[in-house]
């Protein structure tokens, strides 16, 4: 995964700020969550950038918290035996 550079932050935050001008307040938390999910989907590492993202906007901060909490709860199927991984003969 890639770390966000200063240029990446500038681009994302400018884009985010401009877009939120056209988004209803009630929809801003969902938009913030989508922005965080897109960053992750495109291979950016969120953990090293938590402070910068959270400091920029309350909605982004909450979205980062939700993402990190969900990441901690996910089970890594490669770490332990998982009976669903067994090959079945049909």
C-alpha cells in the first residue's frame, strides 16, 4: 500500500471540499466514508494519515474511525484454519 503524500492530501482535500459544497449536510458523512473507502480501494494506506485526515474535517475523521474499527474487527482468513476453506468432493 502507498502512503499519501502532501500532494495527494492537497488533491483529495481540495476535491473533497469542493464536492461537499454541493452535498446536503445529511449526506456528508456517507460521502466522507466513500472517500475513505476509495482511497483504500486505490491502495492508499490510511493508518499513517489518520491525524491529517481527521484534522481536516469532522466527517472525514468519523469515517476514518469507522474504517479503522471495521478493519480491526475483520478476521484474517489466512492467519488461522478456516473449515470453509476445505475442498469438497462433489
